[in-house]
C-alpha cells in the first residue's frame, strides 16, 4: 500500500475545503454583483489587416469586488456557468454592450456567450428582444460562441445559428482550433468568422506546428468565405506574418488591451489604430 503521510492527506483535505469555500463565496458574491454594480465591460479593438481600421470591439466582462479585488472572467464565468447565474450575468453583459454600441460611429460589438446561454430555451428570441429594446441593428452585433457550445448538439446549434444569421447577426466561432471541431460540421454552420485561439498565435514564431495550424485555419476560412480573426497578437513579427498569411483581422495587446468605455469611444471616433 502507498504510505502517504498524514500531513499530506490533511493538506489535500484543507485545500479541497478552501477551494470549495472560495467557490461558494464567489457564487454568493456573484449573485449580488449586478445589483451592487460591481460589473463593467472593457472593449478590445478588432482591427482589419490592411488599414488597421477598427471594425469592431470585443466586450470583455470585468468584476471588481471589495473583498477579492478584481476577479478574472476565466475564474468566475465557469462558476456562473455551472449555476443559473450565467443568465442574469449574460443579460447584464448584453444589455450594457448594446447600450455602449450606440456611442460608436459604426463599429460592431462582439459579445461572448457561454455554452449554457446559447443552449437556453428561446435563445434567439431572447437576444432579438434585447436588440430591439436597445434599438440597434443586429448587423452591428456579433455573437461569439465556442466550439463546445455547438458541437454537443450540432443539429440544434445549426438551427439556432441559422436563425440568428437570418436576422442579421454576425456569428464568430471563438477559440477556434482548441475544441472539438470537425471540419465536416463547420460547413453546416452559418458563420461569419473564425477566431484563431491565442495559443497558436503565441507559438507561431517558435514552433512549425503552430505556424502550420495558423496557416491552415486562415486557408480554411478563406476557402469557406469566412473572416479570420487572429487573437492575442502581441508582436510586430506576428503582425507581419499574419498579414502575409492573409488573416482578415487581428486583435491583441500589440494594438490595444481591452479598454474602459470612455477610451473605446475615443478609439471608435478615431476609427483606426494608426
Ligand atoms: P476570450 O473570449 O478568448 O477573450 C480573450 C482573452 O484574451 C481576454 O481575456 C483578453 O483580455 C485576452 N487578450 C486579448 N489580447 C491578448 C494578448 O495579446 N495577449 C494576452 N496574453 N491576452 C490577450 P479576459 O478578458 O480575461 O477573458 C478571459 C475569458 O473569459 C474570455 O476568453 C472568455 O472566454 C471569458 N469572458 C470574458 N468576458 C466574457 C463575457 O462577457 N461573457 C462570457 N460568457 N465570457 C467572457
Ligand atoms: Ca471571445
Ligand atoms: Ca478567444
Ligand atoms: Ca479563451
């Protein structure tokens, strides 16, 4: 038998307790976040390949708490996703993004939706209602979903995407290359663009594999008539390589981090990063 010391076992148990407690605390706080006005959105420019024109902004949620400080969406979105909180949070996010959009001259806003939101009963009607209430055109709203959201029930997802597209929404497949995509399925979905996951862009200069994957995705996107957004672009070298490879759009710290609404408005007016 394995002789693991008691100390080890206890340590493990303690950290289990801690992580469960942290989770519960976060869930508690999160359920009040909207009401306490602790949430905000930051906006990251999505720029076109050539002119460095700002075509749109991705809305990224920020949660600032008194107790824990700033908590990353990578931490709290999964917790919200596993409870019903994601719906309340998601509604707030969409509402805030649609409101902010009206201060920009023409750019679109790209909003992230978690798999659970996407699979919500009457998702299409729900989004349409929000957009109508805000009085904005669906053509200025891009819906970002991950592969996980659509490949679980491909048939139903295809129908949802088709309806959204019919209504004029733009659809982006986020984190492309990291999920369960099957190329067979991709062609059945009504999409406008693929977003190449940051991990591939990051590896591009170092590993032939990443570079090959980036090139393949761009090629695939172009062949299917889709836009291709390279995410997490941080260096001049990546910009050059992606231009040559033919990515239609780029997003990343090289151009700008996600910025507060006031700054996004100024950038939107300016229309370009040049
Ligand atoms: P994501 O949708 O893939 O968003 C891109 C993440 O990469 C953002 O992190 C962004 O700030 C970061 N990023 C952008 N450019 C660069 C770069 O050049 N270098 C590096 N290292 N990072 C870059 P963030 O805002 O922390 O969001 C993390 C994840 O949380 C998002 O990944 C998304 O999955 C989720 N998320 C954020 N906001 C929302 C939201 O409003 N709703 C939902 N459902 N999920 C959200
Ligand atoms: Ca995203
Ligand atoms: Ca992404
Ligand atoms: Ca991601």
